[in-house]
C-alpha cells in the first residue's frame, strides 16, 4: 500500500484521495458514543430518508441554512458530551434508535471517524483530528479502514455539491 496521499477506488469507479495511514484500523466499541455527541448534519437525501422512518418535527433543526439532527440534554453522565447533551436518537442504553430500530443511519454517521472534504474537485478522506483523542475504536481491531471505505463512504457523497462532513451544529 502506498504512503498517503493516494487514490483509492470506492463504489464502482468513484475515487477518493486517502490522506491517512493505510494500516489504521477501526471498529465501533461498546459504550463509546463519542460520534453521537455531535449534531448530525443531514444532507437532503438523509432528511427524506429520515422523514420516511420518523417524524422530523422534533428531532430536526436548522443552523446556517443546513438541516441537523438536534442535540438534547440527556440527564445522565455517560454517553454525552461535556455539556450533557447528545444526539436526539441516542437512547439511554447507548445505542442509536435509527440504526437499531430501522437498520439505517444518516450518511454523516456512516463516515465517522473519517472526515470528508473536497479539494481540486476530488473527495479527500482523512481521520478527524479529534478522533485520535476521543474515538475508542481506532486501532482496536484487524478491520483496516482503507479496505472498507465503501462501508464508511455512502455513494450519496459523490452526488452532493459539497460532501464536506466536519460541519457541526
């Protein structure tokens, strides 16, 4: 595997520029809900998918002209950010209601702990800076991220004018 940055093909010829160590592994671990402590950016397709599964009146909010799943106070010390809040859909048991009950999650959630941005017309993929400090799933398994990019990067990203993911509520 070449040193980063390098191009990798995902989803039938769709390419990304990989900007992280190809030996990096990732697997979600029990009780780590760091990714759920951020406001979830919803692309238009995600908003429509969410509306087909749940009422969006209460969980969705707008900020800076974009739709997000809102964060809410959770009234407990675990599975929350420093401010005591987390994603609307994060249940008390630390599981996501959307993923657990509907076997679906917004594109933004699939991408974690990666970050996507566009540069020179290409989609670039890196690891979020804060993931190295907070994400407990990095380097705990044999599942190399670079070999599983299709699981992290939904095809939807190539259809968007701006697939940038590190936009928070």
